[in-house]
């Protein structure tokens, strides 16, 4: 699962304020926490190409580092939620 953090918070909000890490470990779910700052995860014409970063680099990283993921059976849910305070 890719958590799209930013716009008023960062990648540490989920880790600090929820049990998401423990839940992912207990259920065998791979989680990556990204901080897109206030850029909305879109490409910005040669600078801050967040969409390309997620589409290419993040997925490659996940498939290369999490043994329970396979490019043969791709499934990558995105979580674009505001963490609790």
C-alpha cells in the first residue's frame, strides 16, 4: 500500500499517530509512506515529477524490496487519507 502524505502533514503522521505499521506487519501488507509536500502528486513540467516517481521508481522499489509482492500479480492500492491528529 502506498500512503500519499503531504498537504499539511508528512509521512511520519501515519507512523506516529496510528497503528498502521503494526497492522501491516500482522497482515503481511507492504507499506510505503511518501511525502509529496503540497504538490498534489502530479508532474510539474520537468520539476517535481511526483506522478512519474510513483509510477516508476516507487513501484520498482516495492517490487524489489518486498518479497510478498510480484510484478506477475500487480496490486498496489493507494491511500490518500488524512491521518488523525
